C-alpha cells in the first residue's frame, strides 16, 4: 500500500474514532446557546475554507488551528485534539498547539500526555516564564518533584532580576509544599 493511501486511511479511521465517541467527560465551558451556535458556524465556515485546493499550506494550517481552538472553546476536546495533531504533523514545534494540547490533557487529567506536550514546548522555550510555570505545575501533578526542581534550577541560573527571583521563589515554595502534601 502506498504511503499516501496509508496516511489517508489512518486519517479516516482517526476521524471515525474521534467522532464515534467522546472520551473526555469534563465540565463543558459555560457558553450561551448563541455562543455555541456562533462557534459551530465558524467551525463549519473554516472547514469549507480548508477544502479550497488553491490555499497554500500555511493558510490551511491557520484554518485547522482556528477549528481546533473553537472546538476547545466548546469543550469538544476530542475534536480539538484531532485538529491540533494534524497541525503538529506539519509544524511539530508550534507553540500554541503544544501549549493547548498540554492544557487539554491536564484538564481531562491525562497527565502523562500533558507532560509529554509541555515537555516538548519546554525544550524550545526554556526562558518563557509561562512555560516554566506550566511545566512545573504539570510535573508536580505527576508527582515528579525532582524534575520540577531541575526545571526551576535551570531557569534560575539564567535570570537574576527581582521580578524573576520572586517568581523562582514562589515556584520553589509551590514544589516544596506539594511534595510535603504528597508525603503525608
């Protein structure tokens, strides 16, 4: 079987599996019916635009990203994940996608997957305070206190301004407090 045929079959099977059942049963965002309908209409519009054969790859990826974000806002995490994963096939270091996948998996308490995506994001963003805080939080939730401390130590080596020192101190206290709570 040709590689393209295999990829298409995998894509079709993935779509069927994702739409057949939603495995994420978490509290849905508090949206009005009008907001839900608006998001669903925008998803449909973007799906139609995505089918346009004249679009360049970058524009197609933008439509996929908009679709994924709207599904995420609707609380339809399985659909959001499907579209985010399609983007990662073309842009494996996409900041927004890695960040949003880590967030989704954290929300549905699939912490191993949350850690996987936040770790990929962390590798290329070791000086981003938000990424550092998210990485530490997810590692702590996974009870990987030593790894969280290593992330903080690496960040602390490079920064010495007072705002950053306050951030480092608060993160250190958080790790210690959670480690202590875990031991009890």
